[in-house]
């Protein structure tokens, strides 16, 4: 199975300008994502898909593969579709799956990537990681996207709210009475499905929750869920780095 790892890396960011080029202990954020992704044994190739010459030239200087994409893409998924088309020509490979690796998760572990890739099969349309929620803080945080699933471990719904609602239990005991799961932000797309979902219009549920994956569910696509014990740490604003134990993360390398 041929799997292309794509790291979308925009230069502009309202909340954290030039985030991809921010230096973390001597290396840029995008470089840290790239280096960790290259350690994953399941990926056939890894590229950085960007919209800016500064990032493009930076990746090239690292002797790795950058792909220049349009600036106008509304999401990382759309950027991945254009990057896939360019990568297939560049490497002369027909990929079965694309892995969208978040460019603002500088401490992603290769084991996370491998776990998601190893769960893929020819009948998988889309797949993503989930992790059991262990604290009340996580459960109540609208930035931690909650998930419900069917018996085949496919997504039923994603929400910023707490789902499901435990009608028969007191609110303070919910974590003791049910296994809640949160989304860990990395997607695998089967190549033909990636092309299809980028042609879909914004859906009503997506608009309400600001969650792109709801567009796919509303249109009947199946999202396979893969459980992991490894958490992810997304850097939305510079303050997020101050809350991380950088020493512990760097010792993993």
C-alpha cells in the first residue's frame, strides 16, 4: 500500500503569524513536524504543502520535498488534494492513501502515524485517531472535539459539545459511567475519496460546529476511528508552547 504523508503549512495565520516558521529550541515548527513524520515506517513519501516561498525554500534547504500550492485553499484537505496530484507526478507513484499531518503539531510521534496507517484497508474511505477522555477539563472543553461511534467503530457524529448526554446519571459522575472519546487531529483519506470530498459544498452541520468532518458524514462518507493512547498537542497560539513540557518532548527525539 502506497501512502503519501502531506504536511499542510500555510504562512499566514491570524492568531499566530508565520507559525510554521516559529523557532522551537533551534528548529522551525514545520521542520519538527517533518522530521518526526519521516521517522514513520508506514509512509511511502512525505511532503510539505505550502503557499509561501519562505516555507518552500526552507524545506528545500533541508533537502526535503516542498510542494507549492494555491494560496486560496479554504482548508488543509483541499491543499492535500492539490499536493497529491503534484506528488504523483513528482515521484511517479500512484498513491492509495493520503495522510494529512497537521503542520502545527511539532511533537507528533511516529507511532501515531503508524497506528493510523496500519489500520487502513482497501475498503477504508476515511480514518482518524481518537483518544479516551480522562479528565473533566477535557470533557468540558469545546476545543476538544468529542465523538460518538457505531459498533463498527465508525464515526456517528463529532461535536464541540459533550456527546452523548447521560440522561440517567448526574453530570458530575459522567466520566465514571461512560467512556467518552475525543478527536486526535490527523486524517487518512483514500485517494479517490479525497477527490470526492473536496468537491462537496459546506454543509449545515459543518457550519454550525465549525468541523469540516461533519460535511463528509452528512454526505454519507464513512470515517473509521482508530483508538490511541497517545495525545496530540496542537499549537494554535504562541502561549500553547509555554504550557508544554518542551524538555520532555525533545527527549523523545
